[in-house]
C-alpha cells in the first residue's frame, strides 16, 4: 500500500509540473522486440581476424524485393588460422567466393558463412575474399511505400546486417566501407560517408557510390532510397566547413525544412561540450524513413517520417540521434551488454540541449520526464542497467535511467570534472569501442577517487532509493534532519544529498551523505529556518515521502 501511495504522489507531481504538461511520446523504445544479446554473445566467434575494409556492390530490385550483391572483404589475421567465419542469413544464396581469382571452398549454415582460404594464414597476414550472393532479405533491408512511392531502407540494430550482407556482425569489429548501390533511376540514395559518384545505367537504373572512411560498426551501415527531395545547411568550425544534408519526402518538404533547422545549432552545442563533431571530413545528414523508429546511422541518421511535423515537437529526437554520432558511432559499445553507453548517453544529451536552451529549470523538467518514463512506463521487473535481460535491450532502464545515472554522476564529481570526463572518454576511445569498465576508469582518473560504490549500485544493481525525510528543531536554531531509506525491493544506496535551508534572509545549501537505513544530521544555523528542502535541484533518482519531525521548541 505504501509503494502504491508513493507512486501516486510521483504521478500527481509530474502531471502538475508546469514544464511537463505536454504529453511526450517516446519513439526511442522498440516495443515488443525480444532481443537477447546473450545469444549474440554466444555467437561471437573466436575473433582471430580483423575486418579492415568492406566494398559492396548491391543491385536492389524493389518489385522482387531482392538483393543481388557482391562483397569484397579485406581481413587481417590475428593468429594462425585456416578458416574465416562471417555472419550471413541462411536465406541468402552464396554462389561463389574467390581469393586471388581462385574459387574457395565454403559452408553456409546456421547463418554462418565459413570460408577456407587458399592456404593457412600467418599472424598479421592480409587477404581479400570476394563473395557473390543474392536473395530476398527477411529483415534488416526493407521495401515499402510512402504515399504510393517505393522506398528501400535499412534498419539493422542490433544484428540485422547479417540478414542482407556478409559481415562480421558484432559492434566491436569496425572497418571502413565503400558501397555501390544500384536502384531505379527515380530514386535518390542516402548512405554513410561521402557521395563519390552517381552513374546512370542503360536499364533505367542509377548506381550511387558512397564511401565511409571512418571506422564503422556493421549495425551502423545504412541505405535509404526513394524519391527524396534534398536540401542542405552548413556547419562551420573555425576555418573548416561541413555540409549538413537532408533527405525529405516531397510531401513533407516544407515541414522538414522547419523541423531540421535546429540541427546545426545542436551540432555547435555538442561540439562545444563533447568535442568536435567526429566526422567533420564527411558530413552529417538525416534521411526520412517509414515506421516508428529512428536510428543513428553513422553520418546519416534515419529519422521516422512520423516525426516530421513542422512544429518542432520532436526536436528531442533530432538531438538524441545527433548525440549518438559521439555516443555510439565515434565511441561504440564493446558489446550489447553495454547498451546504456549508447542510449543513456544520447538520452542525457537531449536533456543537456534542453538545459542549454532553458537553464536549470529546463534540465529539471526534462529529468522529470525521464523519471516518469522509467518509474511509470517501464514494464516488467526492474533490472540492472548493465546486462539487460531478454526483451529489455531497448527499454526505459537503458535510456531514461541511463540518463539519470549520468545526471547523478555529474552531481557526484562536479560540473568541471563531468565535462572533462566526457571529452576525455570521447578522445580516448575515438573510432573504437568502450565498455562500462572503460568509462568508469576514465571517471575515476579525472575525479581522482574510486567510484566503484557509485557504479556498483547504479549500473550493476537494480532499483533506486525511497527516502522518508523530516526535520525539526532540537534547540532555538539547531536543526535535526532525519532521512530514512524505506525501499523494500532494493538494497540501501549511498549518495550525497543536497539540503536547502530556507531562511528569513535567503537560503543556504548543505550536502550530507546518506548511506544507512536511518540517518540523522544536526546543524547550528545563524537563523531559524522557515523550511528545509530535500534535493531541491533534483539530482537524485529517487522517490521521497515527507514527514515533519517535531522536537523541542523554545519560546
């Protein structure tokens, strides 16, 4: 009964908050998906080679909803090996594999393509294999319509890439990529990196060549092709300029121009607080696609068409996906157990943009939104941020609670350290991969203290504290503060808690450390407080129930 009452108090408070009155839908979460990253981890083959570069030649047939492909894969062995194993869905038909004009032996079953090179490879030996294949993708690469116009688009996170092209389909193996994409000549193709060439073919098709020269994980490789109308903007950094390129549906063109106008100011802000935009030598772009999901494809975000309204209602999604260019694309999670490093970071980045626009009140409002999403809308049992269970790879805990963990970390280490942590983390793992342990190590290096207590309770354990707070007078100006932790389902939490004393002449803030079930603090103040506020700036993810502890009062 007590927990029900607390939740009702939280819900009422959020509904009455003047800055959270607007109902905010959350296209972040892929409802109903049953991704079990543990399966992916079991599939992680012994990584005894490194993919250096992919070159793809794809002919896409919208009517047949098929792909005819050629994949040129350059690999470097990391040990002595006589077999290369890539991922590729069984329904893709492999016709032949060649190395140095020699046909290779291969097997293709259980979505694995095992290739036997001409000879055993020594450590650090490089070879190139060419794989010819075709088929009708069951997922990953999609064929649909917008207002009766054909559109082909990919959406591969976490493991859809293997559904339509051969690759080593794990986030930790980054490579450069070049793509030759042939589609009907009525289509314009958006993809990663730079557009190198467009060739008109005799059969009423066009071939677009895109090249991504920054390392990229396979789930971030993308294409989107339809009758786009394009427009662009320019991001300037010192003496350098970069095109910001937009691909919009003709029927949404005017609305897209309005909604996308916030993008360059967002790039400027994030470049200031995170470090320079990481793909400055290429571009940033956004391409509109069908469905509910948006996706941070490297240098070219895919944005749900339902978010293009011309009203700026979904600026937070534009901010979220843009922030992924740093948190997910520049620094990519080591494996899917670390998904919060992508999603929690991008979600908090959305709140930082709001703070940039509206100050502390805006930040508090956005964090209140995230608190509501996590505590009210999350379905199922609470679980740790790290290592999400089946069906929760893209849930509110990884997004909104992940954002709150960064928010609390900022409070613990202080603003100066927090901004330095983000920049150092981005620089140290740029164009590579990082784990939760890696991020914690950066935090501890910058902060100069052990933070195991923080990560243990907020990342590796589930839940949040529920505080029972009260205050009273033990003497004329002597204040006694009582803070109890009353959560029953979760362990005790250790956190610094800010208290604000409202005095006749103003206010005064103090920080206390709460870590026991029962915590009592006493303060001698120059004036008799009119009130005491618990966590006035909302730095702690918690629920709170108040009572007034009455004590001796002299007259």
